[in-house]
C-alpha cells in the first residue's frame, strides 16, 4: 500500500487550496496516480482579458504546488523526484512528484489558514517589526520598500493604471464574471471576489456593480472620477511599506509562484497583511518605471508590488471550492 490514498490527498488539498490566485479563480486541480501527485490546470479558469500572457495563472499554479508541499509536510510526507514545467503539457499537467515519507513540518504550516488579503486602509507597523520582515523576505527574493517617494508614486499612479487596465476590450466583462457583489450570487462562498472580501458595504457593492460597466467606467475615467470606483490611492498611502516580489528573468513562473506564496506567508507569520496591486505590474511602462526606481539589474524582473501594513480588524478568509471538486 502506498503512503498516499485519495482520502489523504483530499485532506492535503483542503489546505493546499488556500494558496492565492488572481481574482480567486483557483486554477489548480490535483490527480493521484499510485504515489505520484500531479498538479493540473483548469483551462476554463484562465483570465484571457486581464491576464493575456497567462503569467498570473501560472503563478497561482506554483503557489498551489507550494501549498501541497506544506500540507504534505504536516503529515510527515514530502515530494521526491519533482518535475516542474514552464507551461502545462497536453493533459494540463504543470507539476508532479512522488510522495515519500520523511517530510519535516514546514515553518509556515500553522499560518496557512490565517493568510488573508486586506483591501482597506492599513494601520502602521512598528519599525522593529518591519526590520524583521525585511530580513525574512530577502532570502525569498523579495524587497521591503520603505522609501516614502516610491510609496507616494505608487499611490499617485495606481488608480489611473487600474482604470486604464479595466478599459481594455472585454476586461470589465471578465472582471464582472468573477465579482460576487451580492450574497445571492450562487458562487458567493465558492470562488471569485465577494463583497465581504472587497470590504464593501451592501450599498457600495451595488454602486460598484452599476459603475463597473464599460460605458460608465469610460465616462468616469474621462472625467477623472474613476478613482471613486476603483481607487486605491488612500490605501497605498496608509501602507507602512511596499513589498516588491522579484524573480530572475529566466525563472519559470511555477517556481516564482511557489516563492511568492512563501513571501505572503512570511507576512502572515509576522501578524501583518498584504494586498497585491496588480495594475502596477500589468502595465509595462508603469512596471518599468518601478523597476528603475528600485534599481533592479536587467537580470531580474518585478513580478508584483504589494502594500503592507496591519489590518484594523479581523479579516475574513476568501472562499474556496470544495476539495472533492478539485481532485480527480
């Protein structure tokens, strides 16, 4: 008998599925063949309008694989003979590994179920805590940015970058398919971004539902009022720092995604919260400007910029699909 059966894999996936993904689209699926676990993509969960290159899709798959490693470690198991792919194969497999005994409990195992995104204003973080976080992030290829000028620049450009990003053809329509702005939505507690996750009151959720249509948003953007719908500048200015997630230019994204998850768990283990600002790295010119401000060499790329701070209250966990739907 092998070390892993379907019931145990379901228990592992219940924890591994907590890994982050863009729009909370949860593209990872798992399959067990003897003692080999395969990670597959669900192509129906791609974001062709907002993530046309598939970069964030592959980062999410890498995070899910790292989540699988962590979940196995709590059961004294680990992967041996891992194979990671730059892109899914013809069956959709992006990673596989033989499960063996001998895993040591991962240092982040206890915070997996605590990681959450806070999208509202942040409370300040003591300088000594920031110093500890910066030191912990460095080995993971991430940098804590505390330069006030860079934080202010992020606040200055984030709203226009977000509005411009959403004005691309079909981008709003795609975003709306992942929004759950009413508890009556059938996927409120399954996937996507619900109003509770977005820190929206019922009135604000209704207002955003009306405004996030291509016509109204275009008019707001031309009138320089789009920040009232997609604005994040105030939240950025409240941050104690920005986290720049970096990667070598030749690193495949499933590996980067695994590191990205560990960066986020580092933040969680310090009792802090982070929120990605995807628009700042989705726009090539904006991303290049921040790469220059950070002084990155040409051999490194800027993967993500997150704002960092303390949430003023308990943050709800984002919903997840049942593990039984994720395992074949």
